[in-house]
């Protein structure tokens, strides 16, 4: 597999890294009983976590958010390539 280069940040020029927050659908579970409501916390649905919406991507060096589709696609392509080779 050919290495996919990380794109440089258009604001600071850094190509050191990007941070990706991928929103997923999960269950925020609580129980209710005679003593009140008790938060159990996030629980993974039986069929796994489902991607939901678009990931938020920002530069690890200067925290500029990647807004252009070309830049976002390049960061996601590089992340996918690295994830499948490790």
C-alpha cells in the first residue's frame, strides 16, 4: 500500500497531525427506581456504534478546524490508510 501523506494545515503549515472527533450513536442509559434516577452512563448498542453526522477535524498544532471538503477528505484518507496498515 502506498503511504498517504498528512496534509499541512492551511493556517499554520504544520503537517504534524490532526485531531478527529467522530460522532457516534450510543445509548445514554439511566435506571429509575423508588430511590430516584441513577445514571448508568453510555452503553454501546447491540449492533455496535453507528457513525452519525460528520467528524470534527482540527489541526493538532494550532487547533484550526478543517472546513474545506478537500482538506477534510485528505485528512480522513490519511487516517484510513494509517489505520489499515497498523
